[in-house]
C-alpha cells in the first residue's frame, strides 16, 4: 500500500510540475528553442517511459522500498541509534542530496560512467524534457547507489519519499527553459540550483561542463569549488551539448540508446 501511495504521489507531482514548467517555458522562454523541439520531446519522453519500465521491473519498491526493507531488518545508522525522527529525516535528506551530487561528479570523472551519462549531455537543447533524458543503464546504476545509501543510513521511508519528490521536481525546475527573473535567480541560487546555474553545466565548453553538478541543493558546488556563475558566451549565445554531436543525431531514440557504445574523442 505504501509503495502504491509513493508511486501515485510522485506521478501527481511529476506531471503537475512538468505541466507548469512547460507552460512557463512557452510563455517566458530563457532561450529561443531550436527547430527540432518536437522530435527532441518525442525522444526524451520515450526515454523516460523506457526508464520507468526498467526501474519498476528491477526495483519494485525503488529507494522507498529499500528504506522500508532496512527498517524491517534493523539495518542502517538510524535503525541502530535512537534518534528523534525529525533529525533523522533532515540528515537523511541532506546526505542523500550529497550522495546524488557525488555520483554526478563520478559520472563525469570516471570514463565508463561518462560513456553512459553523456546521453544526457548530448541533448542539443535545454528544457524541462532534458531532466528526464537519462540512459536506462544510468537509471539502474543510480538506483543501486541510492538504495545503498538509504540502507546504510537506515533513512526513514518518509525522508526518502520527500527526497525523491524534491529531486525529481528540482531537476525539472533547473533544466527548464523558463526565464526566471534575474534578481530572484541571484539569491535563490545560494539555496537551490536554478535553471541559469545548471545550464552552465550543459555548455559545450569543457570547463563549464565540469561545474555546477548539483541537482537540488546548491551548497555542494559552492563548498567544493565547482561553482561557475555564468557561461562565458552568455546564456543566449552559449552552445548546448557535446562538441562531437552538434547535429540532429542526438534527437533520435535509437541513437540515444546506443550512445554508451559509440566511440568519440570528447571526454568530460
């Protein structure tokens, strides 16, 4: 019953927020969308459907299921040490956010992981659908990592649910092509990752790609020196994607699924 509730809540939040951001992008775009938008959206939506099927087949209860299992077995820090629930929830949320930031850094620094993650970066434009463009292999590896962290922490199931909702929501927000008022962005990015902040990470320039790894909390990039304020070319003129694939190939579904097995000179 909890697993059903978890899935239902996440779907409601996902589609609701996606719809709001898509509308904001349409009426207040930060950059002019490329002409391949329709094909990109079809491919990116096809990818998330495949990802969802794969994830549910392999991980029936996802990360929340891992938390429930750890509680039942008595595994993990907070199942061994008596801790006020609100503290366990807060620490678990922050620790999971750091774990995702760390895995994102690893996906750029470790060549094998980069071959998989580069499908996300190969998108030739940047909007809310880029947030759902991850290779199925990366989804599986990411889920294994999150479940391992959840079990090690003995994280409360409610903390994991809240984190998953926040992570999905913030990823769509900071990948959106919405023109967030600059005054708001200037202060908001000290707390959470904004679209202008994360767009730098999708730059064609190597040193800019190697920055702003956060998906939710902005503190990790500020703390570990991977924060870059703005792209050198400016947001309107910067080039999105990877140097080797500046054509329409990344808009095709079959091409995207083959990316980990393609050989190209570009390295993150």
